[in-house]
C-alpha cells in the first residue's frame, strides 16, 4: 500500500500540488475518506485543471474544491469521496 501511496503523491506533485497537500489528497484516495483543511500554499487555475484531469484519468473517485480566502491569503481545500 505504501508504494501506491507514494506513486499517487508523485503524480499529484507532478501537476504542481505541494507535498503537504499531495499527502492529504493521496490519503483521501486510499482510505476513501473526505477531508478539509486550510493552508497558505498558492493554488492557481491551471494547477486545479491539471489536478482534476489527473483525478478523472485515474478514476480516483474524488472531487476537489479549493476556495481562496483573499483577506487572509489562505486556501480552503475540500476533498469529497464520490460514492
């Protein structure tokens, strides 16, 4: 299972996701549990488009939504497992 987790993390980081975010997203994919968190790592539209394409192409069964909080320079991540 560790090899699968490492492979998913590498794929996520390959599209620009930071290591911390990639670790959490990979955990959601493997454990099939939804998760939300806040951080200050920058996120842009291209990164999210690439992430969504990766999720679709690998049939990971999750959706990822990121909302910016511009007054705080933070981003709220919300990963939902699709049932």
